[in-house]
């Protein structure tokens, strides 16, 4: 439709090659909602009569109700909806091209869809935090040998590890709240690059779509994808850290360590070795975290050569954003379920505590303080004992050791339980923030 008079009908093969019509299923709802708000605006500023605007709105709602089945030959959802509109109400449908371009329109729809994904992810993260914190309380005194360099390091507890993962997740949620404000600005009315002549109240359009504000500059509004890359970078950075925790769990699940026991629904076996118990769900999540890095790199690499205005390259970046969001939402949901079912095999941990000296740092600390001798002197003495066969001399009771740790953030079980309880109490506020924003976003569905 767009190209007919300018370039001729074109070639279906090439139109399909450059088309975003399939990817646009993600944003169809928001594309129609933004058009309705735009028609409202054209009515309010007197371009369209009440009757004309009503007819167009009605047809747009009909298009939405009939679902997204665009078929072939359209460049994108924008062309499909406009063509469908003209089919339904005749040339009157052509008014929707006034005072609007695909560049501000698609940026608007992408921001709305991204807001929905971010809020859905935040909901999953809050539920994940509740699981982590409840489990942390439950396992605050279940010992685990913590490792560094994949070597036994110090004694701690599963609860202490889970509080670490929870603090990471809380930091992500903080960043997502700030990140949401960057996404929550409307580009609608910015035109293709340098605005439009038609009088548009951009703030009123933004309000109509439940945005918190507008992107002021029309070049930034249409040409930039920073609103997308910033949130993806934060999420992918978080996922990489989560993947590292998965590495720990994977070690603990090895029969050679056997420190934790999982619900068998997270395991798979082998087609030939019936003894195998493979941590399938964690392996797949970890692989998808790798994919998420790839998707983030794809978005950045696609955007990098594009000038500071719209080029069709940007269209090709969008699907990678949705992929990252789905990887995060699905993966965290799986990990939450894993954590709910995990149990510490205290007997096995106890055996290794008797075998590996993991309280020698604390032993040296104690001697250094009680005998008032420089730490290095004691450290060297302890090192010599470890090399001799008198290891038993420097082994301390691990339970006593963690109970004696009183500094903030240590594995002291009382402290872990209190901290978990404190964090659980503060979570309600987060749920309210998410709910308010979700309601604001969903309110635009009333337009349809
Ligand atoms: N389908 C495009 C996208 O998803 C929007 C259209 C902009 N096209 C253009 N030729 N200016 O980004």
C-alpha cells in the first residue's frame, strides 16, 4: 500500500524479506491502542469530526477483535492495520496517516510491550525473592562448605547462600524500577524525525496510553533504542550472576559432593546409563543465559552502525529484546521451583567437614587475638600444622564458628533468619509498585 505509487507494487519475496509482520504479533495490541489515542487527538484538535473519529475508532476495535492474521505482502503491522482500516471504512481510514509516522508509532508500541514484559519479570522476581527468603530461614543452620577457586574455603550455610542470591535479586529490582522510568515515556507525536505540523498534544497522548511522561526530543524519541538496551544490559548482567550460582548448585549435586538433594522433576537420566541423574533444567537455563548474552550483543551490534535516526536495522533488533525477556521470565520461574524443593544432605556435608580443614582461617584469627600475636605468625604456624599429620589440632566446631560470627552479613544463623524476615516484610512495598504500574498499563486496554 505505501509503496504502490512511489515505487510500484514491488515483489512479494523481497517485501517478505524486509517485513516485520510476524515479529509484530508482539506489539499488535499496542499498535492499535496507540492509533485509537491518535484518532482521539485528531478529533480533539478539530481535524476529524466526532462522527468520522467514531467510525475510525469502531473499525480499529473491530480489527483488534478479529485478531492478528495479517497474511503476506505487508511491510509491517502498521501497513496491515491501515490497509485493513481502508478496506473497512473506505478512504476515511487514510486519515490515520496524518500527524504520525511509523517511527514514533513503533517506538511507542515497543515501549508499551517492554513495560509489560518488565512488570511481568518483576512479578516473577518478587515471587522468587519470597521463595529465597523463606528457604533461607528454613536452612539458616544447614551447613554447606563454601568454595572459592572451586576448592573448599569456609563453612557457611545454604541460607547464607540464598540471602546472597536474594540481595542480588533485590539490586536488580532496584535497577529495574529506575530503568522503567526511562522506558515509561511516550514517543508518540514525534513524527519520523523532526516532528509534525499537525497540532498534537503529546502529553495528552502520553496520558491516554498510561505513560508517565513524554520523550521530549523528536530525534531521540524516534531514532534511539537506549530505552531497550539499558534494560536488557541490566537483566543480562543479572542472569550471568544467577548462572554462576547455578554452577555452585551443579557442583553440590555431583554425586562426588552430594551436598544437596533436588526434586527429581528437575533431573533427567541417560538413554544408555541408567545411573545418570542429570540436572537438566539448570543446564538449559544456563545455556539460555548464554543465548541472552547473544541477544544483547545482537541488539547492540545491529544498532551500532545506524545513524541517530530511524533505519530499518532497528526493526531487526526488537525480536532479540523479547527473547531476552522470555529467557529471564521462564528461567527464574524454573529456578524458583528448584529452590523450593532443594534439601541439604547434612550427613554428607558433615563427612567433608571432618575431612577438609575449612575453619583454619578462623582458628588463626582466634589465636592471633587471644594470644596477641601478629596474624601472619600464627597463619604460618597453622600452615605447618596442616602439612604435618596433626590437622585435628586446628579444626574447630563449624557450628560454633558460624554462631560466633557477629559481623553484619555473616552466616550466623540468627542473623540470617532475622535478615530474611526483615527483607520479607519490605517486599510488600515492591508488590504495590508493580501492581500500580500494571494497572496503569492495563487501563489502556479499555481503549480497545
Ligand atoms: N516495522 C518497523 C519496525 O518495526 C517500523 C516501520 C518503520 N519503517 C520505516 N520504513 N521507517 O521498526
